[in-house]
C-alpha cells in the first residue's frame, strides 16, 4: 500500500493501464508497475473483465473504495469470475507497492491517523508497533497492524467509511 | 462452538484460494493459502470475513453480486461483509496475489 504516484497520470490510457519503469527500456530486471490511481486500476480491471465476457461494472463502495462488481449467483459463475479476475490481474501491470523506508514511514503515519480515528469513534485498536517493527514486518511476512481489525464486524464497514482516509490514494 | 467444513472448493490453475467453512454459530477460520475458498451449504450465515493481502474478491452471504478490490501485497487487510440471513447457498471467496498473498476466510453469525 503506498501513495499513488500521480505524475503522468493524465497521459495514461486507462484501457490498457499505464506502465512505467524506473530505468530506461531495455532493462528487463526492473519490474513495471501500473501508474495511475486506484480508481483507474479498477476501471482497467473492469474493461479487461468485460473483454473476457464477464458482466463487470465499476463502482465506488460506501467507504469510497473503488471496486468491480459482477453477477455471482452460482458457484460456477464465481469460479469464472475468479479465473477472469486472476487473468486480468496478471495481464495488467502490477499495482505499486512501497519500496523505500520513506514510503513505509508515510504509510505508517497514515495507519496511525486511522487508528486515532478508530479510537475517537470509541473502539479499541491494537497499539501501534514501533516503526522499526513495522518496517521489519513490511519487508517480511507483511504488515499485520490493521486499525480496523478489532472493530466489531457488524460495524467495521461504517467505521472504515468514517476513518479510512483517501481510499483512492492508498492501495 | 460447532463447526463443519461444508465445502472445500476448487482451486483453479490461477491459484485462487477458497475458504469453505460452515457452522451454526461462530465458526473459526479455515486458513488457506493462495487459492479461493467458499462458505456454503444449508446453514445460513450473516457475515463473511476475510483477511487478505493482494487483490481480494468476495460474495456476501445470500447476495448475488461479487466484488473485487485491489489491495497491497505488503499489508494485511481485514474485511467483514454482511449478507442476509437464511440464504440457501452462498459463497465467500478471496482471490489473492499469486506470489505472496494469502487469504483467510470465515463465515459467521453474530448475536
């Protein structure tokens, strides 16, 4: 999860997604990533799914998260949806991920702000790890500090809608 | 707490993960890796919960729409989606990143 780099977004073509590379072309070792907002990524997913015959549509969830919606009334249909989503995810450039300590420090601050909001709403949230531990988990098994984790499941969507900051910025 | 594994689902070649757990009252998570799992069967549930890294996808109990969202592969996401009680056959699924993502899914009732 990282702040989306917005430079050059305007020039991107949503249909195919935009690809950028930190090094000049011809450097196969440098992975390309999707350049654009999270909304644009999900719009690209929708277009890919439609091309594969899935009746997908783009929508924004109550908490502001961009997402794809598909009919799913049978297990077979869910299987087809899942397979198509996975194919599209492979066909599109990978989504951007934090890489530098500065990226992770920005994300750490973001999660701390969300945790403060959750507490302000009257719910418990796990204490923040130290940044050093946060960084170690980020570079290891994954950051496992979710400020919304201890909110009662019946309420987590509404609390997330109040406290999640800019879901189009953070992946 | 009673728990029954209702249906273990298809793991596709694309490495989707599927969580298949059913229980009358709170069920525990069936941990899966790199695949898709389903909750289903005759026992009605109200919620589906999942913990994922990477792209995620789900269908809430008794609902006819599946949703997909992008997600970071470096951070765990805890999701909870409410459906409707009394649904006959319904599913929870998580489609995750191939390389380093995992999904845990569980179906629960509260109250």
